[in-house]
């Protein structure tokens, strides 16, 4: 009321109150609104250009924070890659050579995942490179880890086999090394008893009656008794891996057929039974039925004292089994 | 002016033209300005709540993807670290059972040597920069002392005109062993892999696959090239003069003949598993006037002081030998 406005109508020369139609009012409001929007937009643009939007700032800070976490994670990744490198060295330089295994080629340890683009979902970001780098590194670590796990598994298996083989193969002298070696694996012009010429398939040890004879490797006694072919009282041990050892001309047998023995077990006493001209031990190694020179299977590098210490050590292991 | 507006003055009962003074105009302008600002803030808020600017959208997406990837990788890394820890234990166990010795902690598992940051343990304390500086300086001095002592050594040997001897006596490792991982068993009392008793091991064992090159460790003349299926297996005896000779055993093959002159670093044979040996390896002995000496003291061309210490640590653990 107070603010009623008038205008002077030049047509009928009188003052008339200004009335606005509903339409005009709406139009005016709209205009005002549009203007305010435009002005607001102007303000916001200016503000953003000068200060940046708070939301953006917050997010940029967040990104920085995440990047920091990434770099911390990066250290973990570095560390893992280094540890895996060390493990690979152990694997390649230690275990595989000892166990006579070929080393794993680098192409299997880290197959560069060429061809298919595995990281397509990471394209189009400001930090795409960072994410792709980390993803590829974790992929590498995952791959190296699984290869290493597999590798250690096979090494573990092979190691068991290797240790078992070391226990089973006939790798020691069957008697105290002070006893001189008699005839070895050779063609004998004259057999000491038969007088004929024939092959001597083993190694003789000049042992007196009653000398302890020990199993030269772990295995199963497959023969223990009298051999009419000339070995007299004899013992045959099957060591597996194609190896059999024969101990002939014994005076007494301390094991029976079917028994499992380990290296260092006393299997009998030497004597002169069978076709023998005097007390001695006949020791024979066969590999898949072929006679092998027993001298290639043990070293004469022990003193008497060391030999018996070894026998004691080996057989004391039995008690803990 | 059609748009001239009038106000009805009740007092004078006449229509007055509406005129705005300067102050009124200013006031009005200010009011409009403030109003528009308030509106702008309100609009801005509404806009921000419901609609993101493209940049914000991109940032949001970025944050979401970054943290998603981070979480994925982090989680996976934690799992993998457990597996890797387990692998390290397996490694130690394999070492224990194959070499019958306690494993030497690797450079990674021990702090101080070889790692990326040798002075890490000193970080994070007050004055740590001074401490680090001092330690670095000390390290530098230590290195200089080492270099200096070496050069003194050189001087002395030169003075004694012993270059020839220096060229001849063994001074490198018989196989390439940069990371020292091939060091298997040292000189001294060792568990024999078959006899299971402690026996004197007259040389050093190196693990290496069959066929690996074996180097002459000093100049000399090949004294003997022996093929054998017993004991040392195929082995080479190299006479260096000055009372020194070296033995390379369990070889797979030879690359030299008896009487041949060789120089340090020449390939003389190849690693194998011949003779009494339970695994492919090189058995290396040095004899001085016929007596076996510890080869570990004859790698001085190959090893830095640090590596030498590490080598001693590895080799001195009483483990098993391989022959």
C-alpha cells in the first residue's frame, strides 16, 4: 500500500496505479532468477578460479594421501621382490645344482604377460601409470611367489629322494678298513681253489675269521643262507635303485631273509665257507645285474677308529627311528 | 518518459516523481550485491550436492579407482607376504637339511650390510642427520683405510719384487660366485654326508650345476690331470710355484692337458659329480708346501672386505661336506 507506484498515462492524462499482470509477475520472477543464476555462476567461476573448489581440494588431498600409501606399499613390494630374488639365488645356486636339477628359466619365473592388455580398466586416469605399475608389480610378485613355491616343493621332493638314495646306496666299506684288499673285480687266470680261469666279480678283503661285516647301505635282505654256487654262507641285500650287494664266505649270518637293514648294521661274521682258499670276505656290487667295481663305491679314507665311530653313529640312528 | 514512476504523497495529495538519491542507489546496489552473493552461495551448495563439476567427477572417479586398487593390491600383498615368509622358512629348512648347517641370514633379513639404506636404523631420532653423517664419514674412512692398507700391501709386495708371486698364488674363486650363494662347505671339521661322523674337510665345496666352468685361481703349470672313479674323481692339480698348488676335484671334464701353462681365470675344467661325491659340486683345495690350507684366505682379488666377512660366516658354519 505504502509503496504503491503510479505512472502518468499520457493518453488520458492521469495518474494510474501500476498493476502487473500475473504473467508479467512470473516473467519478472523468471528474469530475476535467471539473472541471479548468471550472477551466481559468475561469482562461483571467479571464486573457483582464484581459490579452487573446496571439494576438489579435499579430493586432491585425498589423492595425495592415497599416493603416499602407495609409496609405502611400494616399499613392501620392493622388499618382497628382493626377498624373492634372494630365494631365486638360493634356488638356482644352491639346491638345484646339489640335487642335479635344471634351474627354472626366467621366462617361466616372469612371463611378461604380453599380448592381451590386462590393465585396460586402469586406462584414462590421471594416475593410470601409477596403478598399472603397481598392478603389474603385484602380478609379478604373485607369479614369482607361486613359481618359487612350486620350485621349492619339487626341490623338497628331490631332496627327500636324494637323502634316501644316500642312505640306501652301498657307499661304505663292509669291513674295518685296516684289512688289506685282496683280489678286485678282474679276470683271474687261476682261481685260487678251482684253478680255472674266470671272472672275479667282486672285491675281496683279507679278513680273519669272525670279523664283523656291516651292511654298506640300507635295504632289504633278499638272501641269507647257504649258496651252493661257491659263496658259502652269504647275504644279499637289495638296496633299490637297481643295486644289490653280496657278502660271501661268511662264518656266521646275523640277519634273516626279508629283514630291513640300514647302513652300519652288522649282518654277519666273515669266514671261509664255500669255495674259498682261506678266510676272506667277498663283497660284490651289482647294478641291474651288472657287476660293478666296489672300489668305485667307497673311499678308503677312514682310520679304524673313525670307521667304528661311524658304525656306532649310523647304528645309533636306528634307536631313534 | 513513459517509464517515469510516481508516488502518491499523502501529505501534499500530489503525485511526486520517485527520485533516488545517491545513497539510496548505493544502498540498493549493495543490497542487490549481497543478495546475489547469498544466492550464489545457496546455488553453489545445491549445485555441489546434486551435481559435480566434470573435474570433480573425474577426481571422484580417480579417488575411487585409486583406493580400490590400493586395497586390492594391499590385501594381496599381505597374503603374498605370508606366502613369501613361508618360502623363506622353507629356504632355511632346505638349507638346514641339505647342508646340515644353520643358514646365514641373508643381507635382506639382517640390517646393516648390503641393504638399500644402511643407515635406516639411525633414522627417526633427534640429531639423526648428524649421527648418519658421522657414521657415513666413519664408513668412508674405513673404506679409505682398507684401500690404503691394500695399497701399502701393494707397495710392500712391489718393494719385495713379488709381482710374479702375486700373479701365481691363488687369489680368486675357482667358479663364478658373485653372490656367494655357491659357497657350500668350508675348510675344517665337517659332517660327512655318508659316514655321518665329523671328518676333516681339506678344502672348500662350491655348489654349481654340472658343466659349470672351473677357473685356474692363479698362474701356473698343470701338474696332473687325473681321471678316476674313486676319491676325488676326475681332478686337476695345478702347480703355482712358490710352494703353492691347488686341486680341483669331482670334475665332469677337463679343458687342459698335463704340463700346460695356464693363467689365472683360464677355464681348466667343468664341474661334475665324479668320484666319491654325493652331488654335483666343486671341491677346491690349496696346498702350501704340501699342507692343506684354508682356501678362504686366497680369494682376495674377488672379495671386498665385507664379502670376505660374509664368506667366512657362511663357510665357518659346521655343516656337511659333499664328499
